[in-house]
C-alpha cells in the first residue's frame, strides 16, 4: 500500500510550457489527500524559490536536492557544505563571472545577473533574488549553490570543491551540493520521521537530479518528457506532464480509482 508520494516540481508537477499544474494532476492530488496518502514536494529548488505552487497542499518539502527537509514548517534535516568549499566557490564564480544563487537554510543571495541566468529563470518561471554582495558567504552554512554555467565550467568548479558534487537537468545550470547528497537522502529522513518503508513510497520525476529518488523508493515513475537516463532508472515510464502523466500512473498502479 502506498502511504507517501514524492513529486519533483519542474517538468513533473509543473509544465515547462504552462508553468502550471495540469487539471488532472490537481484532481489526483485531491483524491490522494482524501485517501490519507502523505504528499511531499521533492525539488532542487529552495523553498523561497517555490513561487508557482501552493506548498500548503503538501505535508512536507524535501528541498535543495535533499539537503533540507521540512515537515509542518519544522526543519528535520539540514546538510551544509564545508566553509572552505563555499570560499572556493565564491572565488571561482567571481573570477569567471558566473551568476550563482547561494542557498542557506532560510535565505538566498545572487551574486550577479547574466544572460544565461535570465534564460534559466525564464525556463523555470523563476523569480530571481536581488543581486547582493556574497563575500561573507563562507561565514554561513551553505546547503546548495545554483550555478548558471556550462558543463565544462561545472567540472572545473567541482574539481576544486572536494567535499561537493553537482547534478544538472538542463545545460543552463547545475546544482552543487555536499558530497553524498541527493533527494533520496531527504526522502529517507521523511521515512524515518513517519516510520514508512521504501515499499510504501512512490516518486515522480523527470530530471537527472531525480534519478537517486526514483531508484530509492518502492515505485519510481519517470515522466514521458524525461531524458533517457532518467527513464532507465525508473520502474515505470508514464506519459508527459502535459498529457496527464501523473494521474495516468496513479491509476495504472491502483493508487487512485480508475
């Protein structure tokens, strides 16, 4: 029996075309709530960047690719990178003029704006934070960085941050987080909190940063708009976000009535 379901946001709950939740998805979520299934967001976004989704509809949020977990507004997990890695990141993105969002538990700072960052913000319908000084960032616990850079620049940056790793789902940006992180870590914190098993959980995703989550839960579902690598990691591939993919999969496995 499925007791908890985790949903990625961009390309899963929200369409890249409409930046909205498909009506069939909303009806499915309402049915799940009536049935008593626990619903969670599992996203690479910071909570402060979830500007186009009603988070009060969900029981909790696994944010920053699993580095932060909140249930009922209470933080039950936060995982920060080392101050040295944060210092290296500030130096690197400043030298190479890479727009970067530095994300703490309850705040964000953007160092500068670039054309790549504007393009990424448009893709996600993202309300970017104001540009601020980031020279003192190493003084604060950093859970994740959103770096608007090429894959080559990503590899060069991460090579200088030995305690961190990166993941991406678009050529426009990458998420840099502490080594060994990932959405599955945040999900495990939720399972521990409620006493659920892996087999009692389901997840939906479409991006590279969803792979660990899809492999971790009892039933991992890739959206039809996902990349081939993501589909290969899933137990089932549904239709696209814009083609009622979430509702179709839930009906397929009997989680909601047909």
